[in-house]
């Protein structure tokens, strides 16, 4: 595997798909603004502030859990990602995209964005197919911003779903924006309503 700090790491996604899906930018809003449109079952998933990985494993009831690495590389965050992090638009960040799978079926896809200048020795490229949350939630000084939600789908993955959420995690001077998109496959498996 090539190191994350190699600027020659290619972006591994279909160019046409990226253009058509990312042209519909996610519209993020505060969690409470979406409460009236969200069923209690989805609220229990979207509003939780604990480890999503741990909740998925528990809900999987013995199914094999896996983090499938879709890609990681240096790149420029989107406009809304840069704004969420307070990052100038021309700054590079570490970008990581994963699928959280139960029995190899993606239930959630996630994109993490960490400003390069704030990595400060964190070797996140070594996570491989381990969840970022497994590291984050072990940090004693971890702080999490308020959750924002969207009904837009992930621009980096072809599957659809009812809700996406994001928040910024801070650990000392380190910051990472974590965006998680719940997929229809998860709703089907758990018998959750459409919204």
C-alpha cells in the first residue's frame, strides 16, 4: 500500500459517476431541524453520539462486521467540507472513504476529511480496514461538534439511503470531519421505515 502522504496516489472512482452525483451538493442542516421528518427508529440511529461501529456490530446480531476501504488519498475537500472544518479552500486534506459492511453488504458509507496541517503525527493511513471510530472513541479528550444531517446521498458511492449525518471530532489539535450515510440495505435488514 502506498503511503497517504504520496501526492501521486490516484483517486479511485469512476469519473462520470463522480461528476453526476457530486453535482448535487449535500444540503446540511442542524439535527433538530430534521427531527419532525425523521421516524423515531431513524432518530435512534442518526442522533446517537456514541460509536456507530459498536452500534452496527450490536445490531448485526452475530453477522460478520467489516470496514471495506474504498479509497484514501490527499486531496482538496469540497466547499462544504472545507467550511465545516474552517479550512481555506486551497488546503490539502487526508480523505478516506469506507463502507461499513455486515456480511459483506454495505450498511453505511463514510467519508472522513482531516486537514493535513493538523494531522500532527497521526498515522491514519495505517488504519487500513479498521474503523476510524475505533481509534477516535479511545481518545480521552475527544470532543464532537453538533450533528448535522442531510437527505442527499453520498457522492462517492452508488448506493442510496434515507439519511446522512456529519460532525467534526477534535482531539487536541487534531480535527476530522466524519460524514456517514445510512443506506437502504441497512433499512431493509433492520426493518426500518423509509425515513
